[in-house]
C-alpha cells in the first residue's frame, strides 16, 4: 500500500517524526506512540518513518509484533537484532542472551501478563547492547503492532524506555486503538513517561481523493470522493481495495464494489484477535438487527465484550449503525464461514430473532438459509411471512418459505394447507412445478379433506394440463360439497376453468348444477363465468360487455386467477369489442409484468396476440405470441399453449412464411390438447397452413375435425370457430362448389356478429354467380369496418377487384386493386406495438388534411371505385352534393382524381362510417 499511498493527509505526523529524529541526533532520545483503528494506516506510516530515517543516515532496527508469536520468548527483540542493518558483532553478543525456548504454558491466545518473566540481568544486557549501538550514531527502533508483542520483549522495551532520554535513540511503536489496551501495565508505563502520542484517524473525503489520484486514476470529484468514503468509512485498506476494483473509473462516476473490496474486509477482520471475527460474523448474519444483546446471544460472548468489539469495528470504518457498509462486505463475511458452521448459525439466528420479536420475514430468511424449520413456531413464522410476501408480490420468497414449511411440517392437515398455498404461488411463476405438487392435494381431494373452494382450485390446475379423468372425478366431489354448503363461488371457479378448456360440454354431468348454484350471485367469479358462457352461446349483448368490463375494472390481477381475467378479455373480443379487449389486455399485461406474475403475463400476452391477429396486425401478433412463449417456456403452458402457437401459425401463414408456420407446427404439444377448445384453435390454424401449402385434403380433415369437436363441446358458433367457411374454402379448391355453397349458407344462418358474417359473405361470393359477387363483397367490406380486421378487408378487396375484372369493369377493378394493395401493405408492414397508443381509423394522420365526416364517407366509397350515382344512393344524398364533396376532397388531399385517393387517405379505403 505504501507504494501508492499519498501522505499529504499525514503531514502533521511526518513533521512530528522528523522533529523527534532531529532531537535524537542531538542526543535527546524520544518516544513516539502511534495508535489508530484496525487497518487505519499505522504500518504504512511507520514504514514511511523508517524510510525517512534511513535516508537521513540513521540506523534502523525493525520488528513486528504478532499474535501467533506471543508465546515466543524475546521474539520481538530477536527480530530487532536480526535486522540487516544490525552489526554482526552486536548480534553475536545478543545471541546467547536471546537463546531460550518458548514457555510450555504459553500460547498465542494466553494473557501475555501471565507469560514467564525474564531475568533482569538479561533485560539489562540486551538494553546495553542497544545503547552501545546508539553510541555509534542515531538509532531508530521501530516496533509495529506492539500490542501483540511477547511479554519478555515488552520488559526490555520498558527498561530501554526509561533510559532513552539521554541516548540517541528514537523509539517508535504502533498499536491498535481499542477500548481496553491489550497490555494495560505496559501502556500505562509508556504513557506516564514523556512521549509523543500520534492518534491516527480515518481518512476524510479530501484525503481519499488524494489517495485515488496517487494510484494513477483521474482527478476525483467531491461527489466521487464522498462515495468512496461512504463505502469505506475512510479506512485506507478498503480505499485501496476499492481503487483496485475501479481501475478505469471516469471523472464523476461512482465506484463499484468488487472482489478486492471483499478480500480487504476479510483481511481487516483476520488481523485482529479471533473474538473480533466471531462478532463480525454475528453482525453479518443478523444484518440490520445486530444489537449488542442479539450479537452476544449469537456469538456466545458477554455483552460487554461484544460492545468493545463493535466499537473496534465501527472505529475501523467497517460498520455504520451496526451494519457493514456494503452488502458485499456482509456477503464476504458470510461466504467465508464454512457451511458446517454457517447452517446451524443461521438456525440459531432465526430462533434468537424470533424470541426477540423480529419481523417474520427476517426470521424466515434465516430459516431458509438454514434449510430447516425446527419446531411449530418456525412453520408458523414461515407461513406468516409467506402471506406478507404474497401481498408484496414477492412470489420467489413465498415459494421458498412455503417449500421449507411443507417439508418441515409434521401435521398432515396443516401440510395440505401449506401445499395449497404453495401451489397457488407457484402457479404464477411456474405451472409445471405447481403441477408436480398436485399429487398429495389430489389424494386429499379424493378423501374429502379439502373445502369446496380448495377442491375447485385443484381441479382448475388439473385442467391446465388437460387431465380429464382427474378433472371429472374431482368435479363430482366439488359439486357434492357445494350442494351441501351452498357455496356458489367454488362452483363459479369450476365453471371458469371448465369452459376455458371444455367449452359448454357437460360430460361430467355437473355443469347444469354449477350454473344453478351460480344464479343471481354478485361474485366476480360468477359474472365472468356467466358472461363467457353467454358468448359461447352467441348471446352478445351490452350486458355481457358491461359484466366483462366491470370485472376488468374492479379487480386486481392477483385477486383472481389469470384465466378469469383472460376470459373477460375474450368476452369483449368475441362480443365485437376488440378495441376494449386490447385496451384492458394492455393494462393487465403491464400490471402482471410489474408484479412478476409470469403466468398471468404470458397468458394475457398470448390473448393480446390473438386480438392483434384478429385486427390484422400480423407482425405484432407474431411478436406478442413469441414474447408470451419466452416469458413462460413451453412445458409450463399445458394445453393452453394452443393459444400462442395458433396465432403464430395463422399469422405466419397469412404473411406467406410457410416454413416458419411449419416449424411451429413441428413443436411438441400435449396430447390432451387436441380434445379441448384451445386445441380446436390449434387444429384450425394447422388447417389453414395446409390449405396455403396445397395440402388440401389434410386441410379438409382438420377443418372437419374442428366442426365435430366444436359440436361436441357445444360451442359451434362462427364467432368462435368459423370452421364451415374454412371448410368451404378448402372444398372450393377441390372444385366442390355446391358443398362449399351449402356450408357457407349454413354459417350465415348461424352468424350473429359482423366479423363472422363478413367472412361468410366473402366465401359465399366465391361460390356465387359473378354478377352477384360485387354486392356480396361490398357488404362484407362494410361489415368489417368496425372490427378493423385488415386481413379480411384486404382479401375481400382483392376478390372484389377480381370480380370487377371478370365483369369487364377494368377501371373500377384497378381502383379497388390499389385499395387492396394499400390494405395488404398496411397489415404486412404495420407492426403496431401493444404498448403504442392506438388511433381510430376515423382519425386522420398528422400530415393529412382534415376531412369532415361526410367528406370522409364519400372519399372512402370513391376510393373503392363507386360511381357518383352509386355513392349518392348509398349515402342518400344528391349527385351534385357528391360532386361538391369530391371537389373539396381533391383540393384538401392535393389529388387530381379518385384513383389517387387510396394513397392519400389516412384510414385505408374500403370502409365507411
């Protein structure tokens, strides 16, 4: 350290040494006692003194006290005479005086005052040799760490101390500053006689700045110096280590604690007596709770002794407010404890903290580190802290606490309760791990040891992985308990989970019973269940939308299962409000992300991908689906993996990326998925991939399977799965126009929503007489307006252009083709992020002149290729009014004719208000 340390801040001490050395040269012996805190720079300063002395022509004898050598008789004096500068003849005279064996009763940890006393004649003879050496020239005798010198050596030093006044001897000694001196008699004698006492303090920020600069770093700002001081307390050893950790620290940057700092903390602690290390370890383990009494209890030391060591650590700059200054300091101390010692120490710390009323979370941290919960009190603390952590969304801590509680609990009933709480917590972050812990809960369910609510929860987790046998068997028990307890909430939980996977099917025979129990209940669970079931029945009304919005507005994600919130989002989407669905979904994703609810975040992101796809945002849909699968890796999804995978396949297929779609379809999926509502979406997506890649027969098989499964699950409505129009398109490729026509006509009769009707009309047009196609396609385009499905609009426009071309209306065909290209390009390249604020299709872009509503309606119809008379008839205005609107439109948009309108309209043409 002396090689880089700056001594600008030690100018007063250096001046005192030089003055004492000058007096010594004049025959006025002097004594300097340098004290300071642990690792406070005493040794570095002493070496600087020695360098100055030798440079000034003085003789130097140097020795260092050592705790390990306190049992070595005359060990320090022997070092003095073995200094290279000591004349050989002096050493020869000293050798017989120094010969002797270490005391058999002495050890490094013994009280030095009990060591063997030296023969006074030996002490005087050794001092005479030193005085003889001083007669040859000024002699500096430097003793570092005199507080751990052996007792016989101290006797020699005291004898010499009384005789240096008229000798050319400068005696310099360093010792640790501590509340109680190690050698009280020696120190009292030194302090009684004339001497100069230099008390070193820790470095202030401005001195630290000098040290950092001296180490070769850039000039240090005041703020950076304060940061160094905050991390080190001004301890030179820690400052040097921090400089080593930050060799390229720029001006104004903050230092970062690293390996050198950790090693320096340990070096400080191992310099002192063993008791200091014991106390430091207890402080580190009780981090934040290291009162004198608690540290004493953990360290097994008297409180007075602990108070003394805490003062040493604080004065050394290692502690502030009874804590290590940086978490890395704490970690370094704990990591250095052997596991065989550290684990039981954590257990003792937990019990001590518990008995002194520490917060449950602090006690739990110790129990987790110990890996054991010894006793009922510990299990209770673990459960209490888990509940508190769950409120704070610290799921990782909850899982750790409950895992330990479950493994340590001896009461089977309480253990089941703990496992239930553990599975709930795990489900938010890792459904696979949650599923692995279901076995004892399923056993408890079969033995009727669960409440109806807990049974419903377990069954919902079983559903996630598509285990129909356990599902059906468990539901019968849930319904039996519900009937006896009149518990509609657990019945509603069953409905939400069941319909999410099995639609409206009632193979277990309990759905109708659950619906009766749920009737007229204000529970949010029941609102969600009944709302979604209304959508499955194609019963889209304002009340359904209000119920879903109420749930999403009134309840936080953590208060409900993610499927419930996702169900409410899908209610809005299926009910024709994809805008509301996207709005709520974005907010829920943000909340789930903030709270670390991984499963909820992934599931809602997958739902948002489905919404984006239905709105024609293909790139965004793919990005969202991939994000969902990244947030929650594949095995955790269970049968619900069908949601993001189906979006990826459909979007990639629509974008013409058939290899990507094939790769997704090559991923393994749960076997049970194929018989669920979610699996129906996946099979439909696969069918579209087959159709787009000329595997028409495979597509027919998939679409037919979708129809059969939708009917079995009692969700055969076009809004959910338009399998008839899908199958009709496949049959058209095969030339089965009559069959295709019948299928799409049947779908039209069932369709209640605008989107499913629009799809049906588009396919029907392909099955109809060419003269009927423009009317059907225009009706489809009109119906698509409110849904913003740009894929369907682009397809309908392309087919409308083709229909006009076949009828010989080439001008109108070209105009509509431009609109179709505009729409298709928009959905290919427009990757609206889920986090970007959406702008209504009716709102013009910032660089587009504002058109009135009436002008916008006329412009959109004109861009689609309608004549002025056709526009007049559709909008119920006169032809002259149409002409006036077009004149203003051309002027505002700076175009010459209607063929230029598609590129200038902010909202893509092909829709109207």
